[in-house]
C-alpha cells in the first residue's frame, strides 16, 4: 500500500500539467480560473505531494475534469464499480502543512458527479485553510469529534453525526479532543468540472 500510495500522489501534479497542456491552457490562465497564484500552481505541478482534496476539486473544475481524473482513473465507462477495503488509494499528508489524508472510495468510476472519500483530520493541524467550491458536500463522522465552520457558523460534530452543506460558502473542519477525526466525505459537483471557486488560508 505504501508504494502504491507514493506513486499515486507523485503522479497527480504531472496529470494536472498534462491536462492543462492538452487543453492548451497556460499556467497563468489556470491560476486565474482557479483563484490561486501562478507560483502556487507551478509548485503543485512539480510537487511529489498532492494538495488537499478540496484544492484538487477547484483545479479539476478549472480544467473541466473530475478529481478522479487527476487521481488517475483510466477505466472505461461502467454502470458500477466495486472498490475493496484494501484497494483504496491513500493520499497521505503526514509531515506537510495540512497533515491529513484521504482515500478515494470510487476511483474506478470515471466522470462521476459525486466524489466519495474517507478523510482523516489530524489532532493538531499545522495550518487552517478555508475552502469554497461549486456544489454540495456531505461529511459523516465515523471517528472522533470535529469542529466545523460553515460561513459564519461554527458546529461541533461528533461520531455518528452527519452534515450536508452548500460548499459554495467558506468552510473548514479540524479535530478536537485526543483522537484524529475520520469522516466519510462526498463532494457533489453538478457541473462536473466546469467551474472553480477559491480557497483561503484561515488565521
């Protein structure tokens, strides 16, 4: 799993550049579409580490593709995909500014409008980032307790709790208490990669 995980993460930046080149989009144009700086996107393309999944979503939408496409889906169109417990690609963030990880739950189903992941939030994040992106989102807490900000409202979300929210509003979550938080997360993208918003670093 560790070897596969490293390969998956190292290839994401290359795929972003490949899609951008294929669509004849300059780095500056992609930066304007996604709401990031040209320098940041250049680092993403060259890095062996993947950005957070919400950031991947913004970049994917700006490119007109899905998150799964950036994760390397190559399967033909299908009406069902089955991903076993030990087959989920793990994108690890340990030791980075964000420090969390996520597992792709349905990476074999291409061009999907729903993107499901298992998201793990660290106990002590090194940085907080506010996210905004097209569509709606579900977070179901399967372990731990999470503090969650949505717009101007703050919520405490415990194990077994579920939140469904408009992801066009700024949002972020973090673990509180002694254990990391694991969530089942579904991002719904009604435009399937046609529009991107932005993320902002929180204080």
